[in-house]
C-alpha cells in the first residue's frame, strides 16, 4: 500500500498528435528547429482549436484513465494549447469536468505563456499583457485556475515576460509553476525562486546559483525524465547538486503530444532511476510526497497519515523498488480515492438464494 500517486505536471488535454514530428526528429531535425518553423506547440494549437469539445474530452479521458490505472489519484493538468481566451477556457473546463466525472482529483493550471500564437506574432507584449491581465482574471473568476505556469525558454518566453504573469498571479493569490531550464539556462529557476513559485520544472540546464535559489526558496524541482528521453537529451538535471542543496525532487510524466507522449507514471519513475540516478525511494517519494509539495497540497495528500485524504494505491509487489524496476508492467491491483475503493459497487443486500445450489 502506498499513497495514491500524483502526476504533478501534465498537458493532458489537447487535440491531434505529433507523430510526424517524432519521425522528423528520428531523421535528425531538432525539437527547436521544428518549433521555430511553425511546428511543435503551434501545430498542437491548430489541432486543439479545431477539435470539438467532445474530442478533447474523450481523448483526455483516455489518457487520464491510463494514468489512473497505475495508481494515480491526483493529476495536474495544464492548459496552453488554446492560446486564445475561448480555447484556453475550454481546456480548463475539460480538465475540471474530468475531475468531477472520474474518481481522480484534478489540479488546473493556466499555462498562459506556452508559445506566441500566430495572430500575436507582431505583438508579443500585447499577448503577454492580455494573458496576464484580462485572460487570467476571467479564468480565475470562473474558478478554472488553481495555479499558473509559463514556458520560460529561448524558443518561448523571456524572464521579463514570465515575471509579468507570475506577478499577476501573485496579485490574485494564485501559486505558480515555471518550465525552467529544459533546453537552456536562462536563469528561470532563479526567477521561479524569487517569485516564490511552488515548482521549477525540467531543470536539465541549471547552474549552481539556480540550485541554491531553489533550495533557499523551498521551490520543488519537478524532474521529467520521459521528456528528456523523448528528446534524446544528453545533459541530465544536476541531481547530486540538487540533493546536496536539499531541494525536494518530484517526478512527473509531462504527458504532452510533443516532448513526452507518455501516460505511464511508473515509466517516469523507472527513468528517474535509470536516466537521472534517483534511488527508487527518491523516485517514489517524487510521485507522492514531493509531488504533493509541488502542488502546494502536502497538508492534504501525498503521504498516508491520519487526517489526510484517503488516497491509496494497492500493489501486488514485495518491495517498493519494484514500482521503479519494471517497464510496461502494472502491478496496481486497487485504488482508493477519497476513501472510496475505485470501481467498487454498493454492496448488494444479502438475500439467500431461492434454491440452494447443488
Ligand atoms: N515543455 C514541454 O515539455 C511541453 N511544454 C513545455 O513547455 C511540451 C510542449 C510541446 O512540445 O507540445
Ligand atoms: Fe511541460
């Protein structure tokens, strides 16, 4: 028995897929080049805008159920593939609806700064201001925003642009996450720490100073090994340094169509060990206690303690490390979400059979 697993970084709701880019990358085209030439996030934005509400909902529910089958009881879901107010709202509504329809808890993150949409190509500043002003206010007022996020990267948004969104969120009392150091070190981890963000995510490129700022601020490092694997990156996050500095390490799938088409938290745990050198205990803690911390919910979930919510995963294993050891196996044999055994039917009244069997 473990705490229900927590996937604290996903982009679960989107239209289409990016299998053609997968094939292109295998022929040597880089993720950055695909993004710069209008593919990447932009292509998912087109597919997401074109999709019906029904299509978005159905495909996201399938992905959610795959995560849930592996003992996941809480999923963080980011918007970011709409990039216009109406389309962002739709993504967050689908995320919210999944949480009411399925026995899983959903945390909704407004990833307003993910990519610059084409219609704002000539006016970056206006886009950042819209996102951080009226869009955020509208979505937050509709109860659709638990936190904000920004992709702070050379192919996406600058430190200054990211800070505008983070400050606006702070004004509304909303916590933040930051996509930091996935492809380059721009100082995004320092910014996340400075703004008191709950987490800085990716962190393949992280300086010693960045690491110290995360430690000092208590910002969680969310590591995403399946994205690192998919992009065939070769510089892992500085795990030894993060550990030494006392930074909490969380692990998540980053489930998204481009850099991590992954719906297996157990595979993420496996790769956290094999690719990043975490111990199985650290990896497991990364998808429970530390993931709860990354969502600002350690008071409520992430450990099995009296007074916390009864989110529990049941496994047919002999040692906890087996959860990290296997690839493609799913030893989950039961899940309790909010105290209720998932899939359990109300107990039927005990009436004796009319004719006793022979
Ligand atoms: N970093 C990621 O890994 C995802 N978003 C982000 O900011 C992937 C985005 C994508 O390629 O669709
Ligand atoms: Fe991401």
